C-alpha cells in the first residue's frame, strides 16, 4: 500500500498492489488495483454498514486492516502480509537506492519535473512526481498505475541484482534503511524477508510481471463521484488465478 498520509492525517491509499509469488518461485506478479475502483467496503467505525465507494476510501475509514479486508472480499484471496509506505518514505527509499531506472513510454511534465520518453533514472521528489501523475497522460490513472508498477519493479531489480542478498551485512543495512521508510506486519521480520528473497529463482526485475486488475469502464455515483467499474468476469478469472497459482495462464489469456 502506498498512502498519501501527511502528519496526523491518515489519508487514502494512493497506490494499491497485491504481490503474488508463484509456487515455483520463478515469477512475482504485481497486480495493481486502481484507486477509483468502485467496490463494496465492509462495515467499519466510520461507516457502520457495508457500502459502495472507491477502494481507496477503505484506508481512510479503517486503515490497513479495512483495506486488506476489502481486498480479500473483492478477490476471495487471503493476504499473507502487508507493507505500507507513505510519500516521505517513498522519497527516502528511492534516495537510499541512489535512484531507479525505468523505461518511460510517454513524455510528460509534472510538478516542475520533465520526464522524457525512453530510459530515465528517478529518485526522491522527482520519483514521487513521476508515480503520482495521472493528468496529461494518455490513459490517465491506468498509465499512472503502470508507472507505479514500473518503479516498484525497478526497486526490486536494484535490490536483487545489487549483491544485497549474498552479503548479510549489506542486506541488514538495506533492511535497516527500509524499516525507517515503511511499515510492515509483524510476520515480515528481517529473517523472514531474507528467507523469502533467497528462495526466489530470479535475481532481477525480469522475474516481475506487471498486471492490471480488470475494469470494464467508467461510471458516476449518485453524489457525482467518477469511478472505475470492476470487470466482474475478469475479476473472477483473476481471483481464480491468484487462488490456484495459475497467474501465467491468466496473463496469457488477458493481455494487458
């Protein structure tokens, strides 16, 4: 989860991804759920009954716990772990890594930064401006989600291919830095993270496959909110693929 929280304001989830690691440990699938997807959010302290809203409202109403519950209800899949990073943490993380390199499919400008088409390296405030932009992009929020997946993939690539896993001291240093920039659940100890990481059969971003959770179009709520309509048939297929570890088949049958 990437949140837009600032200070005491909990904010909403600005980015929401589910990471699925294949059973053979050869592929990591990053599935993005658009922040404006219109879903059912379970009853909570803010709204004491099930209600329809944009999925990012779950974080504002009930934090990570309600967001996870909403995702689990939507997909029918249990989330094993959770990690949260806010704007400040994202800036620090990309700075700590010395920047990350992505292939930018379309040129744009945002918040005073210019992003040329092609290979670019991003860090700090510049990287945040890149992943937050959705206006003036050809496909709006869909393109923003693609940018977010690309940057997360680049972060994974730099971590895996930089000799971090083979060097316990370097790994511990990276984990120490990460602990200052993000929050994880109690099950994601350094030892467990390293155990998962060393079980991977890939050592670069080439083992990461980006996936967009399906939408069928756009709608408007009674109170005027523009939202993304969940593709029910597509979501059913995605849910089955996540449950049955058949994401390779799903990706082949649902080109992005």
